[in-house]
């Protein structure tokens, strides 16, 4: 990489920022915390962002298109700039920030692997287990809540698989609203 590459704008940055904004907005919907039982904590909110970012990155990374894979990487980069900023706002010192961001990145990669394996499995047991260990790790959701979340993640992945790649490349995505269970879990 030459010196001038340091000053070149990433052509995917605007789309990645728009996608990340949509990921965060969807992740903040009250239904996830009220009906689905996701802990309304910094960890729970990060895990909701991780679920949605994973689904978008999965779609982009699965495309037979280098630009889409580059956008996926840029989305990851934008997300982790935000993680860094949030950790600093939470009072993590400059000395510890690097190791904390690395730990969050490792956790995110672990979630990607677990959720991807869960989606590829023929039954929901693997996905439910991954969600229980990660998204619900510091709470005690009902089986119904975990089931609702697993169904949501499957719908999310299917919706994104059908979403036009050109729209994603332009930073446009509309997530379906989470279905509110008819009776409390």
C-alpha cells in the first residue's frame, strides 16, 4: 500500500454507514427487549446489532461479487469504529481500548460462526443454542422467547437473501418488523 492510498476514500463507506444505521435502528426496536426477552443492557444491545450485522454481512459475503465482499468488510470496519467509540464513552481507557475491541471482535466472529451454523442446520436446535449462549447469555428467557428469536433470525436471513444486491450496494435495506407473539411467552 502506497502513501497515497492512505488518503483515498473508500467507495463503499457511504453505503456501509447507511447499512449500519439501518442495522442499529432495527436492533433498537422495543419488541426485541419487551416481547422477545433480549436483555436491555449494553451487552444485549450489542448482541442485537451483531445479529443484524451478521445477516447483512452474510448476504454480502455470499454474493459472487468482489464489491459486495468489500462492502461487507467496510460494514465491519464501520461497526467496529462505533464499538471503539462506545467503549471510550463507557470509560475504557486508551491503554485498554485495543484489547477490549479485539475481545469484542473475537466475540463477534464467534457469533458469526455459531449463527451461520445454526442457519445451515436442518432443525432449530443449533440456532436456538447459539442464541441462548450469546444473545441471551445473561438472562433467563422462556423457551418461547428463544423460539421467537430463532424464527426471526431465519426470516431475517431469508429476507436478506432475497433482497436485491444492488440495493444493499447502495446502502438500502428495509428490515421486516419483528412479529409480536400473540400471547406472552
